[in-house]
C-alpha cells in the first residue's frame, strides 16, 4: 500500500514522503491515527503543501540551528505545574508546555514535535529534554519543574 505521510513516523519517513507499507500497517495504524493518507495521482498537490508547511516551520539551515541551540542552552527553562504533596504532579509535563516555556525564555519558537522526552516527567525538580532542531543539530535543555 502506498501512503503519503502527514506527520513524521520514526523509522519510516518525514511529512510529505511517499512510502510503501504493508496493507495492515497502513490501514489499521497509520491512516486511522492521521499519520498518513492514501497515495493517489492527485496527491502531488498534497505532497507539495505538506512539504511547504514543513519547511516553513523548520529551522532554516544548520548555521541557524546552531544559533538557536546556543540561545536555548544558555538559559534554564522553568515550567510551572500543579503538584500535590511529595512533589508528585497531577499528570505529566507535556511537550506543548515545554515548547511554550522554551519560547518564553529564549525567544525562539520551537515546535512541540521536535521535543524528545525520554521518560514522562511526573515529579518536581531538574530534568533534561532534547530538542531536535535540524538533522545534525540537537540541543539539550535544562528543565526545572516547579509548583504553580
């Protein structure tokens, strides 16, 4: 089955890529979750629009990515969340909250989909997250979770 990816899928491709996958994987996993759409001859316009949107929100080039990395890593990022007794959170810190905090501190807009959290953050204190800015550039952000 041929699909056009609408979002990045690890090990498969990036948005706008045309991939060949097994029928069951495409029909039961990728399409229902909105990660891909069926390929068709008219899909070329869709591919172009997906790639245009991807380049618009991506960091322009590797030099710009290094500048953004320096700005992001220069400051510790504080995220205020609701917490109970003992430092346990009500839920987990989301990538959207982290992206908003990074934008507020550094002034650089970061897409939430580029943030990689190794384990869900469910406690107060210092944590580290990774932000993939470019194919070759990744920044490590010192994250401080404090009660609201």
